[in-house]
C-alpha cells in the first residue's frame, strides 16, 4: 500500500491548489496568497479553537465538492470551514462576499473609538488595514460610541476596552499558554467586555503574548505606552538564551535604545513558528530586557513594503539628536493636551462643536467637570 | 374538537403525581418500547410519524435521531431543551407544570431509542418552580422503577438530571445550551461539527424540545402511522400553540394543524376573537423571531387560499408574503397597537440577548434598536428606514447562530409589510407620540396576482 496522502483540490477565485485534507479554506487561500486571501480578525492559526467570530473572512462556496457539487446556501467562515475535494470558493469574485464584508467592517467600526492618533497599535493594527482595504469612507452610525469603565490589569498590559473587537484571541492565549486564566469575557451582547473578575492583575510568565495576538489596540504594552509611533522605530531581529521561551524576538529601537520587544511576526501578523512550534516569548524577554546588550542582534527585520513601518528610513544606529530644548531655549515644551486623560471616546460631543476640535475644547471640558 | 394527544389528561385531578398519571395510562410507551421493541424500531416509528421538531426550526425528529453518530465505547446523550425564552412562547412551561410525567416518559423512551444512559433537562432559570415539579416527577419515576439501573429488567440504565440555566435566551440555541450545560459561557459553537457528532463533552448528542420529546409518548403508544394520520401533509400530529396578545382567551391550545388561522383566532374553542371589540391588525404566528404578518396576509395567502395553522401553510409565500410556524408563540395585535413600538421592543430584546460573540449580531442589534427608538419617538428620518433594511440584510445569514436571523427577520417583516406606518412616524413626529397609526389598510383584502 502506498502511503501517499490524497490531496484535495480546491479552487479559490479560479486559482486551483492542492492541499492536505483538514485544511481550512482560509489556510488554503493563504497558501495561494495575495488578494484572494480573506482577511481574518479573530482567527489565529496558532491558537486552537480561535476563529469564526468576526465574520470578516466569510466566503461563498459555489461548489461544495466533487461528490456533492451543491453550493452552500449561506456564506461560510473560511477560517473554520475545512476544504472538500473539488470545492470551489469565491472570495473577491463574489459580490455577495464583498457586500457582507463591507457590512462586517462597518459593524466592527461602529463602536470603535477611532482614536488611532493616540493609539499605540496604529501602524500595525489589523482593523486599520481592514478598514482601509474593505471599508467605506464614512459611517452611518450617529449615536454615541460604547464606553467602558477603565480597568487596570497590571503593570505590563494596558487594556483599552473601547477598542476591543471581541476576537477572544487573548482568552485563548491565557487558556493555552498560561497555567491560569484570570481574565475572560464578562457580560454579553454589545456590552460584553474583556475583564478580570473583580479587578485582578494579569500576572503570568506568558501573559505578554496577549499583546501580540490582539489585532487592535485593546491590549498594548504598558512599558511602550506613548513612547513612540511604531513607524518611527526600527525593527531589528535579535535573540538571547532564555530558559523559558525561544528567545527569538524583534526589538523596536530608536537609535540604540530598545523601546519595545515583541515576538517575530509572519506575513499574516501571527507569531512565527520555529520547527513547527509557535515562537511565543516570555514576559522577561518582553518587558525586562530593554537593553541592546541583553541581545544578540541578527539584523534588520524584513518589513512588508505595504506596511507603513517600511516607510521609516533608518540611517545608521545613531539616536537622533533631541533638538527640542535647543529650539525652546532651554525651556520645557508647554503641555498642550495630556493624551493620557483624553484617551477617551465621547468625552467631547464632536458633532455639537461649531468647528473642528482643538486643544481648547478639551481644556474647557476639564474646567467644567 | 380536535384530537388531543399531549394535553388530553392535563386537567385530571392530581395528574402531576405519579399514581394518577400511571392510573390514566402513563408509562405504557416505556413498557411497550423497552419490552417489545429494539431502539431502532422506536426510531423507525418516530420517522414514520413524520414528527417535526417543535422548538422552532421544524426539522424532522426521526431524521435528526438517524444522524446521531454511534461510535463504540463513547456515551451518547439526550438533552431536552426546556430553555423556553422566546417572547410569546410558553407552551413547554404549561406542559411541564401540569403534566410533567409525560416529559419524563418521553425522555425514557427516547433515551432508549438513542442509547443515552444519562439524559438532561436544561431548563430556563426563570422557571425555578418547575425544576421542583420535574425533580419530584423524576424521584417518583425512580421509586417506581422507571429510572435507574436495569429498568423493567431489560438491562437499560438511565438517569435524568435537571439543570437550570442562568437566564440567557441564547442558551436555548442548541450548541450554546451544550456549552452552558458543560459549565462554560453560553456562546454558540461554530457548526460543523454538529451535536449529533460532537455535542455534550464532545460526545454524540441529540437536543430536542420538550414538546417533541413528549410527542414521542403518543407515537409509541398508538404507532407512528396513526400519529401521521393526524394533520395535513408534512405537518403531522398535534401542536401546542401558546396564544397571547389582544385576544379574549389567551392560553395554551393543542391543535391538530388542520384548522385555519381565522378559526383559531375567532372560534370560541380557541382564542375567542380579538378582545374589547377591536379589529385584528397583525399577528406573529410563531414566536417573536418569525416575521410579522398583517391581517390580510395572515388569514389568506398571497394566492388567495385560506391560511392554515401548520408548517407549510404559514410559510406559504416565503418571507415575502408568509411567515413561519416557529415555536408556536401566537401573538395577536389589534388595531390599537403600534408596529413600530412593537418592533422596537423586539429589537431591544435581541440586543439584550445577543451573546456578543460575532460582530454582525453584537453591533447590528444595538444599532437597529437605537434607530427604531428614534423613529418611535418621532426623531427618525426616511433614510433611517432604508438604513434599517440594510442593517438587517447584513446581519441575516452572516452570523454563527440563528439569533442573528431571529433579530433581523422581525425588523425586515415589519418594514416589508408596515412601511406606511414607519413613514407616518417620520412624517408626523408629534402625532406619533399621541396616537397610533391604527388599522389603515392592513385588513383589506389583497388583489390576487393572476399567474403570468
């Protein structure tokens, strides 16, 4: 008997590929690559059980399989639907899919604060990419956006619940990487929120990976908070011997200063795998090793040219001169707006203003309170 | 009088107790099934009966049982869905309150057919007192040898457990119910795999409605073919309808699916007509999730035929001119009811009950609620009506579970059939706060389209 595995033939947008049985449509499309790959906000191939929730990866199955050629009546979540032999899938060639996806993008952005200018995730945010590629230019939502009470989940991770799209990835990280999950989704429906039960700090050796898997700016690195825009920092591959994790990371540098440490990401924004094992990194590597001497530098990270991060031009390893005190004649710059305090939605009724919002608008609000 | 199979003995004094229930012929189906039939024969009888799921979707029960995977050495489970939370539906509550033993009897027979040695009743948390009734019935059945080890000396073991929900409508969705039963957050699972293959604790599971399981009792007693003789076409047997709204006699009625909707509303045997001398404006024939119909389309189909109280006739014309049998929550609206307000109430319900797992339902239901509230309060715009239509269209079919559809359909149907009323609300922002739109032309006979 030959041990040769039978491969399934699957066609995505008229491109045919042979994949192993058990592959999902999304992974088959990723093997093809390019434009035919549906976007995915909640699916994360390294986290078991993830996917199916955000509905951005919906595709039309126009032919079920060779044996049963009937099309599937509904659009299906490509991340959780496995391929059948002879299946034909329509993604960008289906108007239904495009229409449904535009709807999903609008839904995801309805209550999203769109505070990208002060969000640390900006520049590497999947929701920005999704909105740019599949969204409409405006929203039809005219109501106040949803807000949540702020919660402190410890010294390393900053939670911005208003930005969350409830992909559940971080709960899978806690379930599958750490020995004790202390956070989860509380409440339901549009007031569901990621939270710890009775305000507990998330403290675990691998909890930092929640930051890496978060597709939006809901979970960001507190040690990097407001330090710099990601596209002004220089990504460098580096490694160190770590007894807890693989130790393979990307350092985000400004000059020779390490501002942030993350796991290395692949082209789908997921953590890279080494020998089939996902390269999660531990909190020591991520939060405590912020000096170039802690690391063996391998060289600049390859950044996809579509990414805004590739727009940075890093010349040498020299830290740019801080010229602000020179310009200001030794005085400190005046604080125009404290972004810590305005990192808030609905704090100002923008629609009620006669003109565009300025720093004055926010000053007035503070006085009235 | 139509034939009653489930509620026939419901009002016999003391029927809630085992002695009376047994004296009235209870537990015959268990004796018959366990002693003279194989499990496959029981399933075959259910298939022959044409019984369709009474929970709302109307899927043939025998076929569902036939899909159950039966791998060696893996336990199988029967879970009874008593999480009846649909606004307007209260038939299971009635059945369990008055005649709990028929459910226990049905579970024993069905568990035997499916090979389940542990069966669960997942009951809506708000039905706290019914848990006591059921547990008493289970204890009585056990004391009399109908449950436990080696039932009737046939070697069949069965235990029944009652599990209370915690007050979430979504846990009536079968996979969310299983998650909740496992002690997790009640989020619907992504299908496939279906529960018949991977259900409770990853084992093959059948989830059936209370009424479906109870209907197994008369099917086994009288035979599937006898059961199939009642009713019309593929709507066999009897159906419990919980009638409410502006009718003279709200309550639970057992019908044999041959009567017309008109007869059901106006005859003294059933609803007794619209209350307070008012006129019929609209009706939701199958619980809050199914499309609302104006009076003219409710009584007659678009083809001009009399609409009957059964699966096929109620859904005649698809969603364009028809509705659904659903779970049998029959809600009648008279001419003093406001369809906009009513739609808003439903939208609020679905916003509140959405589990928040998938984006179209989580975000879309809240959006629809806000727009509907604006229209109801006279702050709406004409474009809002089209926006609502577009939102419901983008929710429907794009969600993990049917709650998204259930939230979208009532809004879609209200706009489809009552657009005038929505527009009146927009055009008369002051008037709409003081009075209702009224009956308008919603009861006028419709012209029957001649076939082209």
